[in-house]
């Protein structure tokens, strides 16, 4: 069963359809959770910055407009209270773990579909369809407590792959796709985001230095700018931009190395064991990146 061009049975097609549907479901769940967390994380940043600005304005005009200062002060207090609540409740670690578990499951299910379509272990058996269903069920048992997104049958089967894959097709549809359409674009995206946020923090820091040199009357604004800079730095850290850039770039390089080693070495292409080893090594590289990414996101900040 090592020949990926062997006959493709109806049972195999049905098993693949089921596994792909579950992958699509949990990928959608992961995206939904990530969007919620990212949205609320940015809102907390905006609330924190707004509260700091309003609090400083309130103190600055207290002697001139007491009533206005009082209202602005109350508003600043309310905003910081809301930001604190959101940070403790909506953005608590449990929510991030739910997202990570959904992402982990989706990636694992996707990997199984590629191993299945290439007849790589553990699918180099007489009944690969039954083996795939067992593997899928084992993965799904890990998320019995996790609510999934609502997807129609059409959405679950969107971009459903068809039939087996040769090694060349696997390289194009899995290795090249991960490198060119995920790892490198995401690394560039996060680099640009990190650069943008760091430029903002540098401008804020520079402004704080200038204000600090002007005299004591600017002390309150120096303090608020420092608070804003710290809040942005915490936001950057929470999103792990720097780590993700390094991780994605390293995994892209590893996949390209494996691909080129396979291409330039002719003999192993005729060896089923070498073929399987190549596919498993590629999947392992992707799996290691996913595991390291999840471990990084769930680690506790150093005190």
C-alpha cells in the first residue's frame, strides 16, 4: 500500500471526507477563537491608553474646570475598571488555551489527511480508511469539552481534496503550500506589525524624553506616555510576534531543506521506506513548530 497511485476505494473517499470535514470545523473554531482574543486584546489596549490620557487631562485642568475635571476623572476610572475586568475575565488564560487546543486539533487532523493520502505510516495497511477513522476519533476525544463553530456541510467540505497523492504532488500540495502560503507570508506579516508597533513605542519614548527635559510641569504627561509605551510593549509580548517570526522562518527553511534533499537524491525515490521517511520528516517538522508555538503561547510570563 505504499504506492500513492494505487486504487482509491469508496471507503477511502468517505473516510477522507469525514476527516477533512472535522479539520475544517476545528480550523474555523480556531480562527473564531483567535479573532475574539485579538479583538478584545486590542480593545483593552485602547481602553488602557484612553484611561491614561483622560486621567492626565483631568489632573491638568482640575484647577481651571473643576466640574469638567471631575467628569473626565470618573470616565477615566470607569475605562480602567473595564480594561481590568476584560483582562481578567474575557482574556484570562483559559480562553487562550481553548483557542490553542482548537488550533492543535485542526493541525493534527490536517496532517492525518496528508499521511492518509500518501499511504504513509500508519496508513500503509490493508484497511487505511478504518485506520483514519480511528485516528480521527482518538483526536476528537481530546476536545469533548470544547464547543465548536457552526459550519454547514458545504463549508465543511470546502476545498475537499480528491484521491491519493504521489510524492511530487505531496511536495506541491503540502510542503510548498506551507512554505509559500503560510510560513513565509505570516512571518512577513508579523514582522511588519512588530515593526509598526515598535516604531510607535519609539516615538512615544522620544516624546517622553523631550517633555521630561522641558520641566516639572510636563511630569504628568511623561508618566502617561510611559504608561502607554508599557501597555503597547505588553500588547506586543502577548501576541508573541518576535517568536512567531523566528519559528515560521526556521520551519520554512527546514521544509525546503528536506524537499531539496529529496529532489537531489535520486535513489531513495525508488525505496518505499525512504519515501515514507521523507513524508514523515516533513510532517514532523510541521508538528514540532506547532507544538513549540503552543508551548510558547501557554507559558507564564517571567516575573
